[in-house]
């Protein structure tokens, strides 16, 4: 008996034994190919969110899976006690493609930001200067660990976990006067996303970023760009800062870098790198051969497949077609973003989470941010015709004015969850399925209450 093809069984395990911090849609994916995902019943979905901007090369990309399989057969992990060829090569590739001189590897975006925050403080501390304050933006998102959560300018993420790490100041985004006023003698760094992805896909203005850079240079402040979501080709350039013509001192990456294999990176100039001396920072898993082999395959694929050109092409089509929908339907307020990171903001007549469910039922995966924004961040290999398919589906849903209606089935499903059923025991005891262990619940279609 296998858990893999039985959604109700999967959900029973999950609800009883996984910490319930997510609110998943009633679906489990067991296979992917290119821009498509397949669920336990073999249904096909066009993945317009790409694992939240992670699956840069799409699903089951042969270049990536080949590199991972080859590396796994040779050496998965050995520790940073030793030189690691894949780590060295990936660091070189990233530095060569960016402003940076040095790279540090970890396992996630939050960890990359932890490294950036520590580096900025270490930089001044090693120089004997008492500068530790870090200015970040309101509505920013930098991660869930204590440092990155404290850097995040949204109280809702940290309120239950106070006190947060001291030394952070938050200012309104895209407001240069506010940032200038906040700077003081203790300011060590300014840390910004170039597009605030998690709060609704809000891009920074070019003049703002240029003015912030100038301020940092004048006041001897380190500039950190959090490119966890925008880096690795997502916006049509390898790194989003290249759209602004402004290089930071420190940049953080994760998500798309491993194409789905967990990896994070902090890149910096040689000057900023003086903030860490041997022993100041580290990671057990960070930079291991497997994750770095994945990172190398991703970087190589950009050149081989002209991926940046594809991002620009498909992005152009999406912006054009979505803006046409905006003219057609008054409920779309704005279409914004860059490259293949796009937010569609609706007025109060559409509830984004409801529309996400409608799209899901039509075979399209997106994310909903807050009450009113649908975010799309598809694999960078998505084709023009797949993008058009998505816009047509959205058009269809908006034309029936059903978008935003909450679906009662989802609520019903989310209330299920049986503990220690015979079917669950059969899985761990590796027993074949019997009548007793088969799930008795109705299939999702039977419960739909439209
Ligand atoms: C801009 C930004 N920074 C940091 C993070 C945290 O990354 P992770 O979830 O890999 O820790 C995210 C995740 O969404 C992000 O969008």
C-alpha cells in the first residue's frame, strides 16, 4: 500500500502528524513536467506559481534532474571542513554574473538574510565602529527566523513572538525622505526588496533606489538587496538590481537558485566580506555538493536555453493580455511587477483567495496575497501559449463574475482528518491494502457544493 495516490490518506496523516501552520488546497501533487503538475488522480494543472518562484527550470527538467542524480551517486555531503568543488564553482559563477566578489551558501532565503544581517553588523564591529542599526521597509518580507522576522516590516509575523531582535527601524517603502530621516549615526545598513513580493508584488521606483544608493555611499552605510524572490532571472535580468543600474554591497538569493533543491546564498563585495572572519559564521549543510550541483545546473541552463529571453518574451505577452483584461473588467485595479513576477490587484468585488480556488478548479495554480492580489510566478520555461491559456481561463472566470466566491468543499475538506486509521498503519507496516484499509471518504467531486 502506498500513500502517494490517495489524497484522503495523505490528508489524514498530515492533519494528525504535521504541525498545522499551512492551509493547503485539497490536492497533492505527485509528478511534474515542464510547467505542469499532476495530482494523485492524474489531473493536470498549469503551474503559474512555480513553488513560489522556486521551480525556475520547471518540473523534472532533465538538465537539473541529471545533475542531481549524477551528484547524488558520487557524493551528497561531506561538510565545510573540506574544500567542495561544486561550492567553489557555483560561487565563481554567481560572482561572475553579478557585482559580487564573494559568496556564502546556506539553505534558505531566511538563512541568507541572517547571514546578510550578521555580516553588516560584523563589518562595523570588526572596524571598531558602533554601528548596528538596520533600516528596512514597511510591508517587507525577509523570512521567519528571528533575525529575518525582526527585519520584516510587518508586525503580524512577529507579534506573538516578541521580543524581536533589537536594532531594526522600519520606514515606508518608496519614500526617500522617510529613509533619509531614519538614518542616524548608528545606521549600519539599509535592507530592501526591489519588488516586495509577499505583500502584493510592489516594485521599487528607480529614482528611489538610486537615491538610497547615493545616501548609503555618502553616509558609509551598507546596502543590502534581498533578491530571494527576484533573483535568478525572475525579472528578465539575472538579478533584479540590474534593472535599476544600482549594485548593492550585499545581496541574498534562494528560491530559484536550486530550481527546487533547497539552497540559499549571500553575495557581497570584498569590502563587505571583511565583516566575517574565520569562525564568525557557518552552516552544516550550506554549500554541500548536491545543492551546489543543482545551482550550477540552473546557472548553466540559463545560457543553454536563452532563459532570460524567454522571461522577457512571455512577460511581455502576460502584461499585454492582462492589461487587456483590466480594460475589459472594472474589477482589475492594477497589473504590476516585472518579468515573471506579476501581481493582479482586484477591487472589493473579488476575494483573491476565492478566485485562487476557482482557478485551481479550472486547472491553474496561483497564489493569493491578502484580500485582493493574485500573484503569478511561473517556471521561467513557461511558453507563450501556456501563458495565453492562463489569461483565457482568468477571462472565463471573470466573465461569469464567479471569481472570489469561496468554495464550501474546501472548508469541508479542511475539517477532515482521522487519527491512526488502519490505512495509516498499513503504510508504515508495509502491508498491502485491504477493504478495511481503503479510504471510505467521498471523492472531492462528490462533495462539491456549488
Ligand atoms: C524577499 C524574500 N526574502 C526572504 C524570504 C524567505 O525565504 P525562505 O522561505 O526560503 O526562508 C522570502 C520568502 O518568500 C522572500 O520572498
